């Protein structure tokens, strides 16, 4: 997972969402338990990055409104 100090751009968000979708697809079709575990880990990373980016975005809006 990468460190964020600014929220994702729309292009970056779309990329992460596509990667998350790919992980979910692999989880649904894989016959390999190890691959499923790996994909769950990657999916967790992508959803965490998206959530953290959104929190940064909300905090930025709140800070602007306070000024």
C-alpha cells in the first residue's frame, strides 16, 4: 500500500477500482487456495487505499469550509 498525502485523482481511483474488481474476479474463479488468499490481501490493500483517499478528501473539504 502506498502512502497518501493527497487524495487520488479520478483516473487513479478508476485504476484502483478496476484492480479491486480483478481481485474479486480471481477470487470467484480460482481453484488455488493460495491464490485466493493472495487476492484477498490485494483486495484489502486496494479498498483500504480507496477509503483512505476518501478520508483525506473529506478532511480537505472540512478544512476549507472552516476557513
